[in-house]
C-alpha cells in the first residue's frame, strides 16, 4: 500500500497552489499522481466541488503574472 496523503487533502493542496484554473485540472493531476478514478470520483460532491473551485479561482488569480 502506498503511503500518500488522503485525496481530499492533496486536492486542496493542488487547488491552492495557483497552478490550476479549474477543478478538472486538479483531478487530472491527481490521476497522474497515481490516485484511482474511484478516488477522484469522491471529489464530485457539490460541497467539495465548490470548495475546490473557490480555491482554484482564488489561488490562480492571486498568482503573479508570467507576462512582462
């Protein structure tokens, strides 16, 4: 068994990182990290999806611009 963070904790970390604009990008990243599709499905609830969306939007907008 892998010793990794619970998916909800990891999803919130990724959403707050500023790297992802929308929750579907977070879910894709989690799949690439080795979480299963059934793990990722647990993030589909209304409340969880709303929290991820808020964190993605807030963090992505607060990120310093790469443009000069």
